C-alpha cells in the first residue's frame, strides 16, 4: 500500500513538472513575457519621472523579450515575494537583484552563468562613527524582508533588525533615525551615495564589504534543465561574451563590477 502511495505521489509530481514546463509555449502563445523586476533599486530598476520602470535590469529583460520576439510585461517585485510570484506562475522570469544561494536553488531555477554580484555592507550616517561590524551588536539596524544576508548578519554581529518590505520605506526610516544603519547590498549603497543627492551627503558605507554573492536570473525550477532554462543560459552567456552588461554599466552610471569584468574576459575568449 505504501509503495502504491509513493508511486502515485511520484507520478503526480512528474506530471506537475511536465505541466509546469511550458513557459516558452505560453510566451509564444500570448506573444509576451512577464518579468519580475525591482522598481525601487536605482539604477538596476526604478521609476523615472513619468512613472515608467527603467534601469539596467529592465534593459536586460527587454533583450530577453526581443530574442523571443515577444512583448515585455513588467511586474514589480520585492525580496519577500519574487520567488513566490515565479512559483505561482504570476511571472515567467525573475531579473531582480536576486542573490544566488543554495537554499533558493531548492525552490526556483537559478540560471548560470550568474550575471552580476554584490556583497553586504551598511549605509549609515557619518555621525554614527561605524568602523567595525561588531559595533552593530544590540543596535537597531534597518533591513529588507527576505534579504538573504539578514540571517548571517544577525548571527554574526547581533543587531536588532527592523524590517521593511520596500527600499523607499527603509531609507526614510534611516533618515528619521529609526535605526543606526541600513544593512543591504553594497551595489545599491554605492549608487545611492554616488547619486549626487544632497540628502545623502552626510552618509557613508563605512564597513568592509562581506559575503559577495552572485546574482542570477531565475526560471521555474522544473524548467531549469529544459528548453526554457537552456535558452536563458545561452542568453546569460551571450551577455557576458558580447560585453552587454559592461555596456549597460556605462549607460546607467554604475561603478564597474570586477565580477562582470572577469566574466566578460572569460566568455569572450571561449
């Protein structure tokens, strides 16, 4: 009886995987691809003055749509819901500053090669005088819900995390003094500090960046090694080979990433 139940469960799982592994067909049938992107992570994905989502990752999403001869539809996502949206079929693809971790690989299909990378640091007022990660112990630190580095920073340095769903909310909380610092990806902190906005003139990224993690675009897990996943792998390889991401860094005024430069050199020689 147990064998029968297990066999039935395995068959159901297999059928579900087959049923789910149809994203390319769905895209072709409706003539559009739905991509989950950030709209609060300037300049990777943000709202321009007209309210349109623009940025480096939106350009990458448009490139995918062009390759599929499909219209691009954008769905704003945050760290706390982007994987759920993909699993539910509400989006076809994630291109949203998604750190590639072992735990996330168990639920969604992370595409290799990774397309970008970032590490963990903090944005803090210069008056806080932060010099060492250990200074965060028992102090309120703003964070984004669902960010992979929250657990690591808490375990290692013992801050009291104050979590928010969106970046605008957390930056506002930081400026209002609700926390001593904002722990996040150094890429966003770099772009915030170099934006020229006078409200950040008295802020800094004072600590040594830790735990660099590659970023991945993601497809539904059952499709990782199928036609859709293989297509996206070829796209990611081509981005590095042609230097497209290097060009987009220049377009959007992003500080050149050593990871991107290394990947470009590696793949253009292949």
